[in-house]
């Protein structure tokens, strides 16, 4: 028996191999989870059930997320979500990719997103909305933005000194949309 966390609507198996049991449903010869919880595959009985997770809640609008930048485009940044919290409470991610539009980056005017974020940077952001086809973030508060950045020349982590990001290895000075919670300070 193996267990994994599943979300409502997640496909668990094809109906030929397993029968739907507790907290699951069958549709078009496939079995899906109907609640958030842990899927249990009983290989001997060929049954799947989901043990409902009562304490774990999915992430929502207003949650703070830690994410890593995957791509920087002209008008948006694409990130991979790593963890979510609402206040001190940890929330379960039900989607793993999100979009940050240029208009939600900061209060000031942003000319070029490439001067604010780089691929590989870690950011803290707030969830603005969760739609079936995507998660949208904002960083337009002083506490939000990049919390750990890497040198675009040599990839070493950048340190914050006098409001400037500096590479200790090659001396490069860089700019980002920084969070007040930037991790590496000198
Ligand atoms: Zn460097």
C-alpha cells in the first residue's frame, strides 16, 4: 500500500485496474478523488480510497508563498511554488505554477522585468487569485519580492549591502524587486 496526498478531482487510476471506494468517484472509466486527503491503493482488493485530511487546508487567496523564478517574460514572471502559509499556518499547494504580472510587481513604474527578477531567484509573494487555469501573485508590498538572488554573471548568491545586491565572488552589482526579508545580508 502506498499513500500520497491528493486533491479533489485528481485522477487516481483507470477503472480497469482499481475499483472506486471511499471518497472517490468514477467517471469515463477513470477514478478520481472527491476530497483532499491521502490516497490508499489496496492492491490485494484492487480498491482505491481516500482518507480525508481534516486538518490540512488548501492554499487560498491572501496566502504568502515562497516560489522560484522559472522564466521572465516581457509582461510577466513565471514561478514554481514551493510552499504556502496563511499567517503561521502551513497550507497545502493544490497548484504548482503561478504568474506574476508586471502591474502587480511594485507601486513604482516597472520599465523592464529583467531588472526586477532573474531565473533561479527565490521570492516571497502573496496569492492574489486562484483560478482553475492558474494562480496569480503580487509583490507590491515592501515585505514581498526577492528573498534570495543569484549573480547573473557567475551564479554565486548575492549579498545585500547598503541597499545594493553584490556578488562577493565577482563583484557584480545587481538590482531586484527586493523583499524587506532578503535572507543574505552583510
Ligand atoms: Zn558573481
